[in-house]
C-alpha cells in the first residue's frame, strides 16, 4: 500500500509529499537562470502578484477553493525569488493563490500557505513569461483561441531572445561549411545549430509540427482580418520576425470568438481541420457549408486517392436522404 499523502492547512499536501515538478522542466536543465531548484510551502502573504494579463474568474476561484478543501493542492504554483528576504514574485497559479487566500479569509485557521515551485532570482522576466505560458497551455480550460494566442506569444519570445535558429537543413548546413571556402566562426556555427522555431515550440509544448503550423495560419487569418499587414517574406513560422509573431498572437488574444470564427471561415483544408494516419475529421462551421465544401474541393484535387465525381454524387444523395429523414418526408 502506498503511503497516504499527509495534508496540512487548507487540505494542501505536505511539501514532502508533493512531487518535485522541477524535473518536468528538462528542456531548461542547461540554463541555471531558468531552472527551478526547490518546491516548498510558502506563506501566501509573502507572494507578490504583479500585473496579470488574464482577469480573475471569481467562480473559478470558488471551484478551486472547494477542490483544495477536499483534494488538496494538486499542482503547485510557480514563483521567483526576489532580492527581498522571504519574498517571491508570482509566475503562474494566480487563481490557485487566490483560492487559498479565499480559504484563509473564510477561516483564518484553515490555511495560509501554498506549495510552490521556486525559480531563482536570476531568472529573466521573459523566462518567467515562457514558464507562465507553458503552464497555462498544460491546462484544459483554455479555449482554442487562447491556446493559439499563447503558443504564438511563446514562439515570439523564443525568437526575440535568440533561443531558436534558422530553418537550414543539416545537409545544407554541411554544404555551407565545406563548400565555397567560406570562413564560418564558432558563434555562427552555434547559431546555425540551434533548433528551428517549429522544433523548439513543438518540443517545449508537446504539440506536433502540423498543429503549430495550423495555429500560425489561424493566427494570420485573424490578425489580417483585424487589419494587421504581414510582410510577404514573413508568411511561415521560420521566416516570421519576433515582432510579427508577437503582433499576430496579440491580435488573436484580443479577438472575440465571433471575430475568430468569421476570420477562419475561408481557410483552406489543413488549418481548421485535424488529420491523422487513420482518419480525417472536420471541424464544421455550424453557420454555413464553407468548411465542408472546402474539404470536398481539396479532396477532389488531392494527389493521394482523390475524391471521384461518383463519390461526390453519393454524398449529395446521402445528404438528400438525411434531410428528408430529418424533415419527416417519405
């Protein structure tokens, strides 16, 4: 029988029983300024909350508080050590922190501490932002619009701070170093050896390259609908500047769900649809047939088992029969 988890104030797990989530940041192990070094319980009054992009959801705070009372804190928050003794800047987990504060307000004897992953004081602000976005994207309560926006903002930070390289292939890179008698410095080689933006984002966030590219295409459609002019030479994740990717992410974040839906209506197959080796599933527009028609067009043009005219007519017949069935006609 596994040892039962001990509970402390507010039903929170004893720090000794909370898994060391620092090990989850394997991609940052080479960078001591962004590598968490401890997990422990902190007094909520010692945690400083700066400006937050997302507004607090009071209903969500109440739900989290109820969960903490019964199940304990299932996921630590993230903080950065400050120059002031025993004070910490909040990186992520604002709603969890406010839920514990609510518990303490309702019953001061029940809880005043919260388990936190502690990052070093030297961690740069942009590193905190990357950690916040990565933690946000690990949650299931974000809308697709929010996920797209957060991923684009994550990518723009990687570009801005030189954490990704260009899209030159390994063979082309070898040719560059061995042909033409071009002198290449060690720093230039190091820059070329960095992962591309697609490689880095997909590895960090656990998504596929196809998913990332669809997110970029959706972001471009929403941003252009909102009036953003994207340079012709910045149409792919690899060629986009940090500023362009940031602007696209911000436009997606600012868009309403209706604005996003309207901007995505005419996107081609592959940007608003999901594809696997075994099936293709459409996310159909409930207000019109555009998505389905676009899918049919692409299937007709497809090089791999293109849709025949007979199959298209069979679709029409099946739809007519379905409509008659729904309308109650013989």
